C-alpha cells in the first residue's frame, strides 16, 4: 500500500470500476474499496448481467414452442431451472472475475470492506474480521450506487416477497407472481418468470407502464405484453401483503383514494420493483458535510465535485438515469477530470434499453417532452411488418420512430420496439452524438436485408418519404 493514493474510489460497480481503470490508465495511483465479496457492483452481481442471462435463457425456452412455424418440429421444451440458474451464476462469475483481472492488470489496489469517509482525503475501511484500515488520497470518488426502494408496510424477505435480487434466484417457478411496479425491472423479471410458466399480474400506481418512455411506445408495448399473457392493474396500489397463509394475499386499491373498494390478489411470490434509491448509508457524509438533494442523491457540480473539495460522486448515487452505461461514462469523465483533462458526458444521447421480447430501445427526447418544450418536430415511423428480414425471422412486431426538428431536420429522439432494438439504437445514438439529421440517416446505406433498414426508412419518413411503405 502506498503512503497516499491519487484517488480512492468507493464502490466497484460500473461507475467505480470503470473510473478506477481509466484513472489507472491515465497514470494515477488508485485504490477501490468494495463491501461485497466480488467486484462489479449491482450491475454485474445482482442486476444487468444475471437478469440478461435469465432473459436470454427464458426467451430461448419460450421460442422452442414457436419453431413449428419455421418447419422445425420439436417436442415441447422442458425446464431444467437449476441449470438455467447455474448459467446465470456462471455468467456473473466470469464477469466479476474479469473485473478482478482488470484491477490486477492496471495495478489497482482493491480493499474488501465498508468505506467511511473520515475527512477529505481520508477513508476508513471496516473489514469483515473487525479490523479497520485507514487510506489516504488526494481525491475520493463516491460510487456507491443504489438499492431497491422498499414498499412501506411490506417486508421483503427475499423468499416469498422479493426484490430484484430474490427474483433472480427463485428456486422454483411461482404459480402466481404479482409484480409491484411496471418499470424496467418489473417488466424484465416478470417476463422471465412468465416465459417459464408463471401467471404474472403487474400492479402499477400510474395509469401507464414504463413512465418516462414515449407514450406510443409504452401503449403498444403494453398490448404486446398482454398478448403474451401478462395482466396489468394500472392506476392501482398495493396496500398490504398478508403472509399468514400458504398463499400470499395482496391487497390492492385504486391509486386515487375512494374510487373503488379494495380487492385481493393471490400470489406465491410478490416482486417489489418500485424503483431504486441512492445508497449513502454508512459513508459518513453528514460528518464531513457532503450535501444531498431532496431525493437523498449526492449533490455534485458539472465536474462531479460535491460541495466538499476533493470529494466527488458518480453513477446511481447522483442525479440522472440509473443506468450502468451512464455510470461508466461518468467514471471515465471523472478519471479524466482528476488527471487534468476535460471529462464530459453527453446526457442528451444516453440510450436506454428494456431487454424484454420484443426489446425497447430509446434515446433522446420523447414526443411528450418535445411538446412540453414547445419544439416543432416531425415524426417518421416505420413498422417492422414492412421489413423483409423481419418477415423472414417472424419478428414483425414493433416499429421505429424518429423525431426530428421540423426546421433543422436534426434528429432529436429515436424509439424502437422490436427484436434487436437494443443493438439497432446505437446508430441513432452515434448520429445524435454528431448532431446528425434525418436526411443524414436516410441517405446512409444500410445492408439489405437487415432489421436496421427500418431505422433508415423511419429517418426517410421523417425527412421526406419512406420507400417501402
Ligand atoms: P452499483 O453498481 O450499485 O455499485 C455500487 C457498489 O458500491 C456496490 O458494489 C456496493 O456494494 C458498493 N458500496 C456501497 N457502499 C459502500 C461502502 N460504504 N463501502 C464500500 N462499498 C460500498 N442498468 C443498465 O444500464 N442496463 C441493465 O440491463 C440493467 N439491468 C438491471 C437489472 C437489475 C435487476 C437492477 C437491480 C439494475 C439494473 N440496471 C441496469 C441498473 C444498474 O445496475 C445500475 O445503474 C448500475 O449498477 C449503477 O452503477 P454504480 O457504479 O453507480 O453503482
Ligand atoms: P422504475 O423507476 O423503472 O419503475 C418503477 C415503477 O414502479 C414505476 O412505473 C412507478 O410508477 C411504479 N411505482 C412506484 N411506486 C409504486 C407503488 N407504490 N405501487 C405500484 N407501483 C409503483 O424502477 P425499477 O423497475 O425498480 O428499476 C430501477 C432502476 O433500475 C431504473 O431506474 C432502471 O433504470 C434501472 N434498471 C435498468 C434496466 C435496463 O436498463 N434494462 C433494467 C433494470 C433496472
């Protein structure tokens, strides 16, 4: 251990580990303190990676039942859940091991324990064996992420009433799963267990699913999920879960007081997925005087510095979308800033993907946001039902929607519902990063036959006219 580090990063999630690696690449001496046994944070251990392993596996499981349409005859698929969960665990392990390897490669010192900031430049690490070590550095980066928001009056035991963490490891497929919250986690993990055989009901407080997404996207997507068998109770809240019997009894009421009587839903498992909150517990922020905002996120300036000089924060613990790639890019930016360079994140071009089937991918403004801002915009839309490759793949559900400035033709937003949307979105992201226009995208040659031709066609529709519609 050196006498003094250039930077101590607290937390090894996508923000912390990427920031640490970039800082080391730029010549800084870096320590990372992580309280979990493995590196990678929420995303690699209990978030993005395990959920995508289960989403992939369950999608393949369900697909078997539809292969007959392609002339492939198979007996119905049978589920080997322990092996599927094993695939998920192995995927997590290879990813977290990868971070440990990268730390070694970049000569980053990792400390396992809970970090408390004692003063600017001073961090105590409380270890599992009861000992404490004090580290010193010029700068401290808080990258402690978030954890799931609890539902008042409902206790999560991670067995029958679970957060996303428990929902990633259910030992058997629930007969009935009630999901509280029609956000990203609820719809992704609800999809996993529905595909494996659960009857899924999603209870959502608002009168729509996926708040924040383009309205048309969430409306159409809700219909697709309903066709797949997911039931929705919108404008509804869960007020209690009775755990006394063999089956859980979930009391639901209209979100607006006094509209109708309470009802009861039966469930084997209840998944609480009503959002995530910044994680600042035990960090000692009050003692050093680091300010939080009204939602208890760490307040930072445009250079990720808190009100206390030398203490910075990035990722889920600060304002902005709680996304791994947003945290990663802030990690790179803070490393550059600490190395004396100009670190920057373009918050106007951060994609967001829901890894359901079909996928949803969006970037930039929604129609509702453009309307609210009084911006005159054009809409170009193209359905996958008119795309040759989509027909060949039986993947005609969904559409691409491009929003462009009516005066300048600059692309302001892109929204895709469809198979592979999470990969296709990136050409719109790059276009927006370079302030490109619908004409630029519409004139760009796209390989034929590809799903991506629908992106080009939607751009043509926004700029002038699509060819294939
Ligand atoms: P985190 O990944 O939360 O890491 C913070 C780390 O800090 C943790 O390891 C924690 O143990 C550690 N820590 C906290 N306090 C201390 C302390 N005092 N001392 C030492 N260590 C500490 N995002 C996507 O972009 N795509 C997805 O597909 C996606 N899927 C998700 C699925 C699920 C089920 C969940 C729950 C989240 C998902 N997310 C996804 C969100 C994503 O996980 C977060 O946005 C991302 O992990 C944030 O990164 P971070 O580095 O800010 O924090
Ligand atoms: P979310 O904010 O996406 O959705 C929470 C939903 O719960 C909202 O629709 C909200 O209206 C609803 N809700 C809130 N209180 C409620 C109540 N009392 N009763 C019923 N409904 C209620 O949150 P999440 O799904 O928990 O995900 C948390 C974060 O993790 C998100 O910010 C997301 O960005 C991130 N995440 C991202 C991905 C991805 O990028 N694919 C996947 C999973 C999670």
